[in-house]
C-alpha cells in the first residue's frame, strides 16, 4: 500500500518538476537566439553501393582551402544514413551515421596529379572510379606552388599530362588571366622553362603556371568529367584496415569507418599509405652503394659540399659548447661510412613559394609565433663568415610577376634533417607526428624569410633585397597565402616486380617493348639529406646532382608488386626504385604519365579477367599508343 502511494507521489512530483523546468527554459530563451536543429549534411560525392554511373563531383572548384596542417575536424561519412522517423520527443537527436561501403571498378587513394590522371583515364575506358582524397585540395604540388615543370625534354610528356599543359596554355590565352603583365610581355621575357619555352606557341603548351591556375584547371576537369572524389578521407593505417581474398585486395577503410571496395586499387599518394596498409613491402631511406651497384648511393660526403669557413660551435672555437643548430651528427671517418645505406634518412623537404615584388599583391614576411633566432645561426654565419650574399631561393618567374621559389644554395628553404630522426621518418610517422613535422617546416620557413628581410645580423643590402619580396596575396587566399602542402620529395618506395636503379636512368636498358608505360627525362636530383661535421668542418651530405643524356623508359613492373603479394594493386607514385633512381622519376609530369598508364593497365586487367601481372602487354601498349602516351623517342 505504502509502495503504491509512494510511487504515485513520486510520479506526480517528477512530472511537476519536468513541466516547470520546461516552462522556465522556454520563457527565458529569446526566440531569435534559439539555434535551429542542424539540417542533415548532404552526401558529398556519395554513390549507391551498386557502383552507379559516375555522377558529378558535388564540390565546385573551390577558393583555396585551408591546409591540412590546421588539423580540421574530420568531415562526416560521405553518405549519411537517411533521416530517421520523427522521434516522439522534440529534443531527440538524429541517429549517428553508420559507416558505409562503396564499391567501384577502380579505387584510387591520394590527391596527386597521378590520382587525377588515373581517374580521368578510368572513366574514358568506361569503368567506375572514385578518388579517396586524404585532404581537401587536389592537384598535389602543381596546386601548391610547383609551377616550374620538372622535365628536361618536353617530347617525353604525352597523354593526359600533355593535355594538362595544353589546358594551362588555353587558360592563359584569356585576357582576364593576365593582371600584372600581358601575355606578350611574358613571352617577350624569353623564359626558358625546363621542357622548352615557358609558353610554346607552336606546340600550344605552357610549362609555367600560377598555383591557383593549376588548381582551377584540375577542379574544372573534375567537374566536367564528373569524377567522384571523397575528400578528407584519410586511410586507416591500422593492420585490419585492408581486407584481402587470397592475393586480391577487397577493400580498405578510412578513419571514419567508411569502406571502399574495388576490383583494382591504385595508391597515388605521396607517402604510400595504402601500400603500407595493404602490407606490401617497401623501403625508406637509402640503399648502400653495393645493393644495386650504384655509384651515387648511400652516405655521400663530397668536398665541394662543404660550408666554407663556418665555425660549427655555439661558442666559436669551443667544441665543448656544443654544435649550432642544423648539424645532425659528427662523422669521424667519412671514408669508412662512404656508400653505407641507412633506413631512415630522407632528402630534405621544403615549400614551393609563390612570391612577388608587386606592391599591391604582396604580403610582407612576418615573424612566426615562437621564433627563435638560434634556429638561423647557420644562416648568420654563412653570411658573416662565409661571405655569402645570396640568392637564398630561386626566383624563376611564373605569369603575373610571381615566382615558384625553390631552394637555392647551401643555406636556403630546405629544412635539412627536419624529416627524420635516428629511428623513424616522416613517411613512417603517425598522422599526428606528420602534422607536427609539417608545422615545424612551415614555422621554420616563415622565420627564415622574415630573418632575411628584417634581422639586424643580416647585412642591410641583403635585407633590402629580401624585404622587397612577399607572399603573393592572390594565392592560397584561404590559407594565409601559404601553400597547401609541403613538398614531399620522397617517402616510401615499393619493393616491386622490378626495381629501377641508377643505371636505368643514366644508361637505360632495353626493356621488352610491351613492358614500357612511359618515360622520364629529369636528371638524378637528390637534395641534401643531412648536415654533418667532419674534422670540425660542416658538410652537406647526400646531395646528388648528375645529368642524364636522354629520356629513359619506365616499365610496368616498377609500379606493380609480385603476384604472390598483391594481384590487383598499382603504385605510380611511391613506385619501385632505389633512392638514387627515384630522384629522377619523382616529378609531377612523370607522376601524371604513370598514373594514366596505371589506370589503363588496371582497366584492361578487369576486362580480361586476369591479375595485373598477367595483363596482356601488347594490348596495353596498343592502348597507350592510341592515347598518345610517349613510350619511346
């Protein structure tokens, strides 16, 4: 009896409290300040699980998007669940999104030009495709400042890669593309870009371009081609992310739980994260000189790479005071270690900067938060003791009086030793560790530029020269005028069915005719790996710059692995090459070429019902020739 009465009283009091609270809340909240219930997020670039015909990319050509350095909150799953039936209580929230699975003939991971070329080619061959993009922007380094095309022979660039440079040419035919100079003025400068004249009127290609133009060209191509892109979808790098059936990859997951299934998979990222997640063997660092009989391999201390007359100690002349910043280690016997391999040291990274001297388009260099002048002691001494006055970065002109500024000289925008330590490197690091490395490079580079333009230890004449420069105000406008991406020159490299070595670049071997998928034409170009101290003197170690006589062929087997490992995987970026050979292959036009050819091989393998290793090579060659890829010169 008492229990029943007690329950009745309790229920009455509880109801009274709830109603009173509701009245108080409603009466105290002004109507105009109430936040509306969030609308369901539209499904970006989603596709039915039955692999539909490709639909238009719902993301329009954007204004430049903030760099992934800012660590944005991950976007929702590409396709939210349908909104639930209205809940009985007004305050109820919609059910959380459930991870989905999407299936395509070809799934591509990465945001590089190789990814885009592969997607374009797949659609042209009437297969479904999606790009799973780890960040917000596409176009890789072409849209992040690298507008100076790295190829020594323009004849080696064909197919979709050449179409890209033709689209750039057509864009700059428009009067509206020229704000700070005219097209005739730019042509009149007779700028000799690496593959040929900057604007080749006869061949209707343009080899130099502003980063915002590259971004526009790619975004428009994506829109016109109705290419599906899932943005801000980093792959889950845990061991269970990639599912296999035998040697056939079935699917992989991204960090939000979304699964992407396919018949063929292409890793087109700069880091090789899909390759790693799929358990495909890879290497980082450098091979030894004897591994592939390469004269430029391994540790490489050369007398011409000495920083002349610079005291290396914090207190000049006093070894006990320790080394100034920027020196990675002491080598006691350079002869003994010459040619040794190491698994972690990477060639240096930097940013490709869009700079200008135009007063109304210039953002002055600023001192970054946490600036520490000791980080630039080697710069001060390079000037004070070495007598160097510049240049401290390149200033090759892009259209509209901007630059693609790269490292130049021994003390420049490369943060030497900034991408590795004694037991790891950028490629192997977690996403959080990589973000810290990116931030370190950005702040260091900003401090380097500010120091050149403002620091009292820099001679006035040098300060005057460099304070005339600034970041281009009309580039990367939503990212503080700073490039979206750091220049990752090298990360992982696959152990493939064939490994390209130094001899394949300098003295190309005769591959079987039907095994070639494209050509490279750059020289062997390794930026400094580390600064070392030998007998009290500072040297740049690992720098390699060796010219090549002619373009070199790239075989299919260098972008696939052995059939015992994976039979539906291709890798046109972090492909199978030694550290030395990769230094000539790692260029944006070459990535485009390999990306298109990778997709061609993938689609043919699907059509033939065979593994990628058993694709009909003669039919592959015929299709590549039909699509105007350059396979021989």
